[in-house]
C-alpha cells in the first residue's frame, strides 16, 4: 500500500532537459507544482533563468549546458546529484526534403535528438545518480511513426529513441528503474512555430486532428504520470499523445 498520493511528486528530485522553452519548460513547471524539486537544464541562459524564476517551491537548480558537448554533460551529471526521475525534452527540428539531406543535417539531428539523451542517461546511470524506483522519460515524436513530409532525419532521430528505450528498459529493470517514451503530436511550442514559418502546412494537419492542437501542459501531465509512483508497473511503453491524429493511421508501437 502507498502511504501518499501515488500521483504526487512530493519528495522527488527530477532532472528536465530542454527546460528553457516549450514542452521541457512546462514539464519542469508542472512537476514543481506537483511537489518535485527540479534540476533544469538548457542552452539559453536568459530563457533557462526565466523558467527557474517561475518554478514554485524551493531548492531547485538551473544548469546551463549544451548536451551535445561531453564536457557540459559531465558538468551537469556532477551537479545533478541523486535523482528520482529524468525527462529528456531537449531536441531540435529542421524541415529538409529527403532529396536534400546532407551528412551534416543527419549528424545535427542525431547529435541533439538521439546521442545527447542516450549519453546523458548512460553517464547518470554510470554514476548511480538514478535511484531504485526511478523513472526515465524520453520525449519522442509522432513523426517517428507517421512519416510527415520533409522530416526524414528528424523522424529517424526520434524513432531511434524507441529502440534505445526498449533495450534500456531490460537493462535497468533489475535496479527497479523504468524507462518509457512519450510521442507528442502537434503541440503549441516555439518549435512548431518554426516549422510553420519554414513552410510546413500545419493548418491542414491541425484540421485532421480530432481534438485540435495540443498544449505543452498536455504532455507535461503525461510526463508527470510516468514519473510518479502511479506508473510504477509501466515500463518499455510508447505513449502517443496526438489529439487523435493517428486514429486513422496504421501505427503500431
């Protein structure tokens, strides 16, 4: 029997990457609102500090870091201390048609969206920073299954997280740690705004979404659930949140 609300994050220390904007920012705010102590990280000092200033509660820590840089990851791991949960929300996106893909573009997508979260997780586990009963959450994307136009490299980098997560799930279960992926559809974020300005036909895609465009808080609530004790028997899961967009697609996790 649980002594406290299984959906509460009170007493938990949570590391959130990409906390300076979008989904990562809202995950940090929502987790703090649910009682967690936050370690937040991002590349932009001003925006990261703005998130830190809005966090309810006390004892939070903000660490400026570019997770594609080994020295920054090492510094983050050293400052993080012991944590109960980790949310990988940092990532980038670029619209590039398949015929125009370059090695540099592929490297950029995988460096930020795949290698950085995998290496950070590896280093945290290697330093025994994630406690037994802890939770690791990767923010993937519906694009990893849906095949949106001009997102081949981005979709591939996010798809890779699924395979990595499922292998990780088996390896950390013996320590009581679980790992899951959350795959958001189209959510109101600066990244989505950038795609719209880059030529993506977002209005048509939003029209195809039964519940319309999502908000960062919709993803934050799902992340909080996967961090809470309420999800202690859920691991290796690929959870799609897309307002019903994939209902008519032939998508299998």
